[in-house]
C-alpha cells in the first residue's frame, strides 16, 4: 500500500504550508504511506531547514497524520530543542509536552530513566559531566597507581569516549601494543567503577540506550511501534553510534525524515561522519532527496563564491545555492603586509562601517585558530572599538596563557602566592591538598610567602614542593641572558606545559595559543612600551605588566553593542550583516595538518564554506604576507581557497595614503587570484634577480614540494641558493642550479 492518507489534504494541514516555497512544501508534505516514505532534505545554508523540520511536525499533527506520542524529533542542542518546542506550541493546539523532542543525550537520558532496571542502573543514577568524568578517571588512576605521565588522564578520557562513540566496550577495543592494552584495561576498570557508583558519563548515555534496545526485544518492539515518525535535524553532524541508534528505532516501519547539509559537516574531530548522509540516501531515502537551494540570507556574489568553492569537494551530494535578493556588493579582498596590518585593516573598516550606520553586533570577525584573536583584540582595544569574544575566552584569560604567565610571574617575583598556588601542581607533581594546607600554615606562622616557607617543610612535602622550588630557580638561571621571546619559549618548554598539552585531545589549539604568547612577547620587545622596561625592573616585569593590562576588563558588557570575534567553528548557525574572514594563508586556513590529507582538506573547505555563508550583505577576505610564528616573522602564501573563488565576484582593496592627510583609505579594483594579488607582486619589485628571473618574495613552484615563497637567498651565479617556505612541506634551502624552481606568479 502506497496511497496517501486522505487526511493529508485537510484545510488545517494545508494551512501549515502557507508561505513556504515549492521545495519546502514538497519536503513538509512528503506523503504518509505504508510502507513508509523516507525523506532526505539537503538544506543549504540559510534555506530555512529548521522551519521545514518544525513545519513537518506541525503538518503531521494538524492533518491527523500522526499523534504527538508517535513523533520523535532529534536536535543537536538544547537551545534548538526549546526553540522547536516553542514554535510548535504556537503552530498547533497539541500538548507539545507529549512529544519526544530533544538532543541525542537528552532523549537517551529520558529512555534510561524510564527503564533503569532493564539498563542495569540504579533509579537514582547520576550523570558525570566532562569535568566530573576527568576527576573520576584521575581518582581511578591514583587507586591503581597508574603513572599519569605515561597515561595522562585527559588522554585516557579521550580514549574511553572515542571507543564508546564507536559502540565499543573495553573488551571489544582493538589493541596492538602494550600502551593500548593498558588503556583498554583502564577503560574496563573505569566501567566497573562507574557501575559500582551508579554514574554514567555523556558517551555512556547513548551507548547504554543503544544496548538497552539492542538486547531487549520486547522493549525494542514497543518503541519501534510507538515512534512512527523519526525526524532528525543537522544530520550531517551524527556519529556512527547515533546513526545506528536511529536505524534501530526505525526498524519497525517508522518514516525517517533527515534534514542536513553535507557541505556544512565540520565536526569530524568530534566523531561526526559526513558519510552518514550518503548511507542514509542509500538505505532509506532512495529517490526522495529534496534540495532546498533558495537562500534567504546572503546576496548573490557571496553565494556564487560559496558554490564555486565547495564544488572542489568530490565527496558531496551536490546542490547550488541561489537568491532573488540580487548580486549585492562584490567580496572585498585585502592582502596585508603583516598580521598587525591585517588587524589594522579590519578595525579601520569596522569603524568606518559603524560610522555609516552599521550595528557593531552585526559585524563578525572570524578566524581559523583561537590564537589569531590576540592581535585583533589588541588592535580593537587600542582603537577604542567595543568587542566581544563569542563562545570563548579573551586571549589573556585562557587557561594555558594564565598558567604560562603564572610561571613567569613567579620567576620575576617568588613572593607571588597567587602565581605559586596556580602552578605548584600544574602539570601535576603529586602535591596534594594536605601538603598545601601545611605549607600555608607554615607561611602564616613565619609571616612569609609560600615560596619562602617551602624551605621549612619536612617529609614527602619537602621533596615534592622543594622540587617545584628548584624548578623555578633553575628556570630563572636558565633564562637570565635570553631575549624576552626566548625566555617565554624556554619556560613553556621546561615547565612541563608544552608536554602536558601535547597529550591532550585538543591540546594543539592550546599549544598554538602558547606560541602566540611568544609572538606577543616579540611584538612587545619591539614596541615603544618596551623602551620603559628599566623603569619596571626589566623586560620581563614590563611584559607581565602589559599582559595584566591587556587582560583587564575591556570586553563589552552584557547588552552593549560590540564587534563579534569568534572561530569559524563557533560561527556555525549564526549570521551577520558584515563578516571578515581573516588569516587566509596556506597552512593556517586551510590548516597545515589537513593540507596533505584529502579528507582533511575537504573538511577545511567545508569550514570555509560555512564561514562565507555567515555573511548577509558584505564579506571581507584577508591574508597576511608575513605572520609571527614562535616569535619570528615568517612569509606566507595566500590560501588556495582564494584561488578557488570566481574572480568576477571579488574586488581587491589596497591601502593608500591620502594626499590631504596621513589617514589611510582603501582603493578598490578588480582582482583575479589566478595571479597573485598586486600587493604580493609589489613586494618583489627592486629585489635582486636570480637565474630564471626569480626574486626574493616571489611565489614559486617545485615539482616535489609544491608551491612556496622565496624568503631568503645566498650566493650568486651557479652558487646561488634560495630559502623557500613550502608551507606544509616545510622550509628548504635549494641550489638554483639543480632545484628547477619556476615562477608561480603568472
């Protein structure tokens, strides 16, 4: 039987389709049939996907296609679930409380509460959040005498959660060496500890719910018969276990309705499987794939750029965004001389836009890495432009930065008790709370700092705390003759901070932030403020004073109009009138880790696609010819993503000096990235030529290493050698007589 139910054409259900475009109407009104009609809705950015999913539920209810308790709707955030419930309450007369709407974790929690006995859980079981889970793992390691340097707790946490998200218990983990075998054993002990204590972590909620339905046939049949309509939002972000859980529930004949955009799948690092969409098309939707391609957000040039970019990805289901809002303004492109120049450009433009009437809160500055925010924050603050870091901390508030500064403060001033307490046991050194209590009591008794009082301790505390004091003394001696950036680099390395973050799941970002702290020191050392260092007791104390002032209350207050700063990942789901995408350099965006990996590069391109489609009216793209790295200036190549954009949608901006004043203004002109931007060509003018017409600063191509930039040169004639930055391939010295370099500037 494949006939459409008669109630599908009732006036009440038809009313819910009002104001939808034709593809949206087809998606919402997919017929209710037996066997079920499944649907995959490929919803492009700004095409109204949430509206379609919510209206589909309202249509089912209004037309009598389904009763409220027969519907299961899955979202990815609690906020989205609340918004969906609110919209449905306004659209229908149904009691929305009887609907099962929520996140995967929320719905699985509800299921386990109802069937705690069958799930082998106590009725009062509790949920461990991420922090509580880490604390539980640390406690277990201490009980088992696990070496936390060899098996860092955060690394164990990642290992456990990653395998749970794949549906694997400890006994099912594949082991190939002593390290993985030991981790699997710790995983098993952790499972036993959680079972004894009646607690579950986030990953356990889904795995336990999946196992509950897999192993309990009567219960599985009950829910398969109950939920006749399963609807999923943001389907591109599902992991394998989530998809398997949905398939299990749909096994009784439920109609599956999945809404998502494979071009916006950017969470592989969290376990998301973009391939789930293709699997869903094959296993459920078949020919019922509806594309929502009309965009209600952005102007035509922005969408043309997004379409051209994403077409370079091979593994996609395919769609093309369009709008009837007109072409709008061309995308403005600026190649800065340096990262500081880039920040100046962003702030100049933001201020001009505000003067023209734009709202600060409708201006967003996006970056690939959190570390990029420091230069932007400094420029915004210095120029008096209110800003807010969305979904994250300001640079000098970040944990790793505060830890590094605490070590530096203690080196500069051993009596700084706040700095002492922050890092005395970070990274962990086995210094417990009791030892610190005794130390604080001794300090009060002799009216001295904790650092001074450490000499009066005895027993184990004298060994552990004394070891920390000796570390600080050795660091102070080691850095005394070094430059400021070198001092900070040495402290980060030898304090144990670098090693600690190398073992974290997402430690790479923290290490990049620590690198940016070194860059900040290099910039400070060359600034006017550094000339007064002697008045502050030396360069290090002066820099610490600068860092304290930079971390002061300068972010916009709640409700205050402010420019929005955020990573591209944090921008997902948001939209702004004006968007700046900064740091478009090869190795930065796309990230160096992804350039040589086809799947990784495709995800980076999807990330760029997400960034572009955040803009409604005006989009800026910027890169820097040079950027600070490890306190040193490095040449950079423009991102390959710039080359992949249609030249007819772009305009180059170049900074000029006004004849009337020293004020900068921007000159616009068309640009094609099939050739390097004008700014890139100008920087080689007047540079000495080498055989083959090569010059310092020129873009070149090498058969083995790919594209690069000439950053240094030695010798002449047949002995001429050039140093080339090849991005992910590294920096190479090449003899021109043998290298066969060719110009990439034409």
